[in-house]
C-alpha cells in the first residue's frame, strides 16, 4: 500500500481546480425542469463541453478526455468540492452512454454519444415500472418486433430527468414466452415519438424532475436495440453496476455534510453525546472514502469486485441519512421550520438533503436488495425463494 | 495510489496464518486456559522465527526496520485465530516506543533481545490500570502522566486480575520504589504510541469480526428450520450482510491508518483514531449478529464462538474503549476546505517517504523461516512463500 497521489495526478488536480474555479457559475441554479433553470444548466454544460470536461472518463475518440479512473475520481472530487450544479445529462453520461460504449454498434455510438456530450439530447432511464421495482425482472412493458420496427406498449415510472429528457434507454419484453430474465431487450428511443406521454411526478421534498412515462403503440426502428435482442438483462447489468459504482465524488459530498454538522454541533455547545455521534460519523466517512479509493484501485488494475458497490451504496445511504438526521436533531424545534420555499415549492437545502438521503436508501436498488446481493453473492448464502 | 499489500506482506500473512493454525487452534486455546501462564511458548518461538518481534525494531539493533503496515496482516490474523497474547503491545507499540524514545545505550541493551524474541515486552498507556501479559514479559513499559518508564520483571510486583475472557491475562503492576529506567523521549512519543494501539487493536478487532462472521455464515448455511437453511431467510441474511458492510469498511480504515502511520503522513494519528472507532463499532455489530444467528448453540460453553465473542468485548472496552475516542474524533478540527481527511493528507506537495527496508530483507527472512519451519516439521504441504 502507498497512499500518495503521483505528481502528475496532483498537477491534474490543480489544473481541474483552477479551471472549475475560474469558470464556475456564481448563482445557484433553478431546477432544470423550469425554463430559466434549464437555460442556466445548458449554459454551464456548454462551457464544460467546449473545455472537454463534459465526460472526462469517455474515450477521446468519442469526445471524452480518456482519463483513467484515478483522474476521474480527482475530477469528481474537485467538482463536488466546489458544490457545482448536478449534471443535466447525468443518466446519459453515467449510465446510458457507457452502456452504449460497452455494448453498442459503431453506428449507435456515432448516432447517440455526441448528443449526450453537448446535451442536445437529454437521456433518462426506463427500468422501473409500477409493478416492477425491486423485482425488476417482472417488468411488463412490451416491445413487439414486426419486421424492421419494434412497437412499445407499457408504463415506466420513477424516471429521473423524465420531464426534460428527449431520449430514453429502457428494458422492454421482446419475447413474452421466454422466462423472466430472458426475453428482455435494451432499447434506446426518442421520447418525442407519437404515443409517448411524459407526466411529471413531484417528489416529497418538492422537487419535480421525476416522471412517469406512458408508452402506447410507440413505433421505433429495430436498430434501437443495444446488444443482441433478448439479451437486455445482461446489458442492463452494466448500467446497474455503474449506478451503484465508484462514488462520483459522493465521499466529498459526505465530508461536506459532515462539516456542516460539525458547525451545528459547535453552535449548539458541543455536548459530549453530540461530539461522540459526530466523531463516529466522521470515522465512517473516512472509512467510506478509503473503501471508495480501494475499489478505484482494484478497478484501475483491471480487477473486478461485484459486491463492493453494494456495500458502498448501503453504507453511503446510511451514513448520509445519519448525518442529516443528526443535523436536524441539533436544531431542536427550529428543525421543522422553513423560511422560504424554493422555485417550484421545493424545500430549503437542509430539508432537501435530509429527504434526499432517505431516497438514497431506496433508489438504485433498495438497501434490502443490496443486502441480498451482499449476502448471496458476497457471503454465498442460499438464495431467497424466487419465481 | 496503491491499496494492495506487497507480495512480501502477503507471504508474511500466509506464514503467520500457518503458525496460528498449527499453534493456536481452538482446542489448543482451550487447553491453555488452565495452564500456569496461559501462553504457548512454541507459538511465541514460531513468531520469533518469523521475525515478527523484529519488524518494528530498527536494523542497527538487529531488527527489520519495518513499519506499522508490515505488522497489520499479523494483527488481523491474530484476531482471526483468537490468539490471546498481547501482540499489539509486544510487537507494535512496545518496540516502536523503545526505538523512538530510548537512549542509544538503552536501545543497545534492550532492542537486540526484543528483535530476537528472547525478551518479551508489554506496554500500558497512561491511565490504564490493567496490563496484559505482564507475567510473561521481560520488560514492562508504563506510560505515566509525566514520564514513561521501563521496568524489568524483578522490579515490579504483579497481581493478577481475572478477565471475563479466560484467555486474557491481566495484571496490576506495582513498581518497587526507585526502580525502572526513564525513557527520555517517552512523553513526546506517547501520542504516537497511542495511535499504534488504536490502529493495531483495530486490526485485531476486524480480524476477530471477520472470523465471527465466517463462523456464522458457515452455520446458517447448514442449519435448517422450516425446511430451509436459515441463511436463506432475509431476517438472518440481512443481519450478516449489514455486519459485513461495517466490517469491510472498518478493515479498509484500519489498513489505511496503518499505512498512513507507516508513511509518517500528517493527520495519520487522526486516521488511527477514526480507524479504532470504526473497528470497535464493526466488531460490536459482528459480535451481536454472530451470537444471534447462531442461536442457542452459540450460547453454549462447548461451542467455540464464545472465545471470539469474549475477546471481542474485551478488545472493544480496552484501550480507552469507544466513547472517549469518539468524543475526541468529534473535536478534531474540520480543517481544509471541506474536511476530507485524506485529501488533505494526499494533496500535500512534498511527500514524506516511509522508512521501510523490510521488503528487501524480509523476502530472505521468510525464506529462511520457511526452511526452519520445514525442518522442525511444523508445516505440512506447501512451503511458506
């Protein structure tokens, strides 16, 4: 072991930090599903794109910087450190795009990737359905193949970025006769096609940005399938792993939340119990960060770890929730009060962050699903009875 | 960045595991409860042959000039095997403190014997009442409020104190008036000694926790109720998964803290404090969950689980426990722009290199050791690397 960034990595960090500092937006943006907020985000995205910082981890041939995993981690740390806006095309950059890179044809890559980079197309993920959440393989949206077309029917839900998205990558059932995990295909299609209806869903902390998507006889070309037809379950694993993956600077955000808690503990007089709880959360933040680094090291060496992403996702959501719960508890009766609602009626940051941490225990696979993965794939325990 | 142990460190771990499997099986550990010292002389001899007591001793005094990180695998393995010896004191904190704080003359007198394993050590932080393994130690180092003193065995009176863990041997130590030798750099070196105790006891705790979880997983795979292995029930599986997530992260924090101590990194001592907290909390959870998932069988004296359960509880509460370290961690300044501990450490401009020459030496040491072990017939099957 040697815990030391190389001189090149330190130099890269300074360069990224300087650029982000120089170019960062000064005001907090409105939510991206408001007209003003969308324009603000677009302007920032264009600036990142022109500087080559839109997708640092993507290969240079498709418009990225081709950075290795450690440089990506440094970039994400610096991005998070400055509290910069959430990326507009997160689902395309982190999930859809990399899946197309891993499994798509050259034509698909040429057709789709540039639009993700310059945000001319905003992507969203169509996995969950009203009847298929934790049990994703029970999804019922159909894709009926007729000649060179596929006809989609069904409903997707909990769709992040749904209201602003123009493209969806989705799992649809292309062979209804096949067993659960078989007969599913991974498709990418345009949400502006006839038969698509996107209804925004407001989240409990006031944010919209969520949607349910109804698909009624939506005709898409057969060339929309990524990877082989009926092999979508395997293709989707790439996306799911990325979603639970190596952090994206979340350890930095965790440390920022911790800093806020430390200030609140100081302001409240730093009693022993509060200091102990803060100390414990600080310890776990350190451990979380080190586990993130260790997994980055494993992956950077070409290794694999199927279980660690689930361990990290589980612990992240628990540590994050504990930090924000403690923060609210420190405020006593002030905790519930709200001075002013944000655009679209969203709650102020401390409430938003708290509720967001609660959401984190649910999305990208609930913590119970993560524990199944840890127990079954990690510890080799017998599987749940399943259909 | 590199989060992997070196080939030498991994080979060392494999050798240590073999020594413990042979010399510290659960049956053997039970036998030792009723012996006078409670300690196995052959186990110590094997560790000495491995060079373990020499790791933290500088080369000029016959040691290997290694680091806290080099010893980390051994301490994890000692938890895994439930070895009762005071290794955190005897192999890590004690030798390192002598090397840092003793005069040249004192070092020349004590350290060669320590490195060979012929002179055993124990150590107690200031404020500690019970000193482990003082009865088998030739040198007893006591941290006091104002100074650190080293006593030879005949300079102190020992009174045994019974532990709930039948393998632990604790003593109150009363020095004869005017006896002992002062370590001139002792006071200044005490906080680093405490950090080594934090990281080292953390490694023992995560090793204990890993083994408890392994025993539990093995048990719930074969124990059937309602016509199914109980490990297939989420109520059981999720307990073990939760504890695994804590232990996995705690292990990472302990190894990183050990590495940062070895690198003499700024904030390494904070990292050790944080690692101790994670290790205690993770072991606490593994302890709770492993008895719960064993059910009634785990509560019997015959089953081996309680060896680990009791050691775990003892190691949680020893060394200042958890609450005071957690309070201190709460008081650490959130310096830096966002309070990420390691980004501060790693972001500094002029790296300080670790002073380890162990890797070069140890390869040969291990080879010699392998030959020795084979000669005395301790090892069957493959030779140690």
